[in-house]
C-alpha cells in the first residue's frame, strides 16, 4: 500500500531480525510491535531465499496494510515492488538512491542510510524521503557499522529537510540523549523485538520518544 508521504509517522520504526526476536514468528513480532504503537515496519531478511522472502513479505504486508502501518523492505527493491510494499530502504553499499528512485517511482517511500553529512545531503538530493542515521552507538545488530557522533547528527539535521530516524544502540538508556536534536523517530531492533513482551517494549520506546520531542 502507498501512503501519503506527508502523513508518515516516523516516531517508532521497528526493524525485524529473526535471530533476535523473542516471538515464534516474524508475523507475531510485527503484530505485537504494532499493538505497542510501532508506526513503521522494516522487514530485513539476509539469510533466506528470494522466494521465501517474497512469501514472508506478502504476509507481513497484509498485516501492515490491515493495520495502516507502512511496510519498508530492506535492500530488495524487487520484493518491495512485487508485494506492493510502501517503500524500500537502501544502504551506502546498495544501488544508488537516485537509481532506486527511478525504479520505484515517486510515490513509494525511499529511505537511505547515512553516517556522514556528505552522504545525507547526497541522499536528499537523490530523492530520499527519509534518512536512517547511525549507528549512533555500538550495536550487536551490525558489528561492522560505523558510529555517528552527536555533533555529526546535528550537522545533518541542519543541512537536510527530510525526516531523520536514528539507529544503532537505541534503547531506554540512550533515547534521552537525543533531546533537542530534532530527530523525527527512533529506529529500533533488539530494544523492542528481543523483549519478552514486545508490545510493552514498543509502548515504552514510543513514550520515551514523545518525552524528548
């Protein structure tokens, strides 16, 4: 489903990882996160076949459409288009954002990962709708990820007008550090999906974000 871009709520952006989730299935994980107030879902799958990814994305997309929550597919433009997802997110080692925009069209969401001011400005120029900035702190999800300083985050915020979500080590202890930075949301993995009670964890993270806005 395609969502009006001016209506997207980036406050709690939950990213899946089957190796970290406490639930039995990805579907259950997504349902519980949405129950807790998740406003965007990114489906990230690195280890399964294209066919299995497609079928899983179909099921997750149905859940997200029913709950009116945009689904973003990580990396796989083909899967995003095949299932009619709201958008796609790409990193600096994936296809260039400008090329991706040309493939997915102007209506679907395009997210781009950035760790430097230069990358952020280029992504906006190339047609990104939002940026995932980080890793802000060391994280076990991506052990090779570069970290971004608060100073660099503030420079990025001043330089670009599109929404920013921070990612990497985002949890109950680190969220308060973003007060006054002008971010638009939190991109979380383990802080929500690894919790014994995913719904409760999502609700807590959303509440923490609302306090620093």
